C-alpha cells in the first residue's frame, strides 16, 4: 500500500543558524524548545517567511532588498511534526522532498550523512 501525504502548509517552523554546522547540529537534536523558531509556510522561501513574521521589511519595496542581504548568509532549518496513523506505525517510510534549494547553485547538493548515521522519529 502506497500512501502519499502532502506536507505543504503553514505548520512549519524556521530557525536561523550562524553556519551549516550549527544547522546540522540542530537537526540532529530531539525537539528543542520553541526559542527562536518562527512560523513558516511550505512551499515558500526563507525571505517570505521572515517578512510574514515581521523579522524583515518588505524586501520587494524600494531599496529594502539591501536590508535583507544577510538572509542568504545564514543557514536555515525548517521543521514540522508529522502524525503517523496507527496502521503505519513501525513500517518503513520514505520522505521525498521536491524543489529543495540546497544553496542556490545549480547542481549543488547537501552534505552527505555519515554511512552509520540513522534518522528516526520521536
């Protein structure tokens, strides 16, 4: 049985990190308190999420784009909780992300996890 579930919507949260190492460490930790996490929407962009959250001025107005040039210099983590039906508990799942920009450069890829790393849900 194949089940496809869309993860689009406004149930996402976003947080900035000073670098990729910080973002990866944050992703490895179990759920941490909401300190510093802002509401986000998928599909969308970091800049649009920051604008909606009141963290930056309208980047599309006049010269405001100059005020948000720091945004791509940070690493960003998105997170969201996913409810698993009892019928699917303990079964293998594949998470497929389409349209993810891994740094903006054509053909760029995220760092590969170590061969012994595992991903689980809590």
